[in-house]
C-alpha cells in the first residue's frame, strides 16, 4: 500500500543577508510561501532600499493573483535591519552578498556565530567553491549552496550544491524547501561553476568571441540560440541581465580552476572597464533605455 508523502515545508523563520536584486528576490520567494523573513543589509539606506524592493515584488505578486494572502499580511512577516544579531533564532539563513571570496567568508562567519547548532546556513554563490567556504566555518555539515536564478520570482530552478562535509540528509531537506517554494531543484556536488554557471558561462563566452570576431551581430547570435535551441533568452542578453562584471568574475574563477577554455574574451574585459555592465548601467551588449 502506497502512503501519501507529506507535503514539503519551509523553515518558519528564514534570514537573508543582502537585499540587492538577488537577496530581495530570495526574501520574496520565502515570504509569499509563508515564512517569516529577516533581511539584513550593510547600512540604513541599503536596508530601506531592500525593503522597497521586496515590498514592490510582493505587491506585484498580489496584483497578479499569484498569492491568496493580502499585501499587508505578507509584509507584516518581513523585517529589515542592519544587525547580524537579528539572525538569532532563524532556522535557515541564505547569504546573498556579491561574488567576492573574502566578503562571503566574513559574511558567513558572522551569520554562523548567531545561529543555533541545528540551524542551516546557505550561500547563494553562483560559482565559488562550497567546499572552500565550508572549510572556513565551524559547522560545515549544516552548510550548502542554494543557487537561485535571476529574476527569482520568474525562475523555476534552484541549484542545490552539496559540499563534501554537508550532512547527507540535508540534500533531501533542501529539495523539500525548493519544492515548497514552487521551484525545481537540481542537486550537484561541488565543482567549479557547478552545473548551471559552468554551462551558461561557456556558451556566453563563445558568443562573445563570435561577436568579437565579427561572425554575426549580437542580435543574430542571440536569435540563433532562442530560435534554434529554444533558449528563452540569448547568451548575450542573459549576460546583460546578470551583469558583465558578474560574468567576468565567474569567468576569471573558472579560468583559474578549469583552464584556458574559460579565458574571458577581451571584449568582455573592455566593456567592464568602460562601465558597460549591462541592464543595470543601461548598456552592455545591448542598450537598455531607462
């Protein structure tokens, strides 16, 4: 006789360090599924901006009819501040600061100091070594990667990245969290770039080389992947959305760990040096008015 499996559940109290585009998206994802969410930012101005991002995303979900709960009730479960002590009592905290090794290590250590021994800590890193980050922590068995994708509300994928010291039972638990968020988990063991970043960056770098060599325009290179391979967005436009500086950082890390096939093309370095970082600056491989 088959017994029905219990529905996956989220931790009731979740923390997010960093309230930028990704952190706000992660907070929104947990909030609309019923969690009590604490966001921590570096200063008051950043905290206020984070609150506005999350509340704006929540309002859009309410207006689209994507949630049954009202706006006021949802945002009543959101707290935003600047003190790591606010993470005390959280069952899961997701770190979502920029892809800088020293910054992430300091952030993760600061969070871990405030968590109970049975609480879980996750990094939203898109490429940095989960094993390496775990080595900097006191409780590596409670640590893993939860790689969300931008934009979080629209994305259906979360990459669950397991380190060598991650408690084996945490994989199933994390898959349950992802399912409770209404998304699909891809579980990978720690390796440079995991699965998604490694494949995505490989295609994007080759697209940049083709543009650099004059093989085709940016529009046509992207159209080839959208129309020919059913990618929802072409590799160059995706790079603009992610941020050319972010892609360059990932490429440099993969170049150092996996070899020459991930060497960043000069066109990428030049655009980053000129401040053409993609959608967030209004220009990258494409122009982004407004």
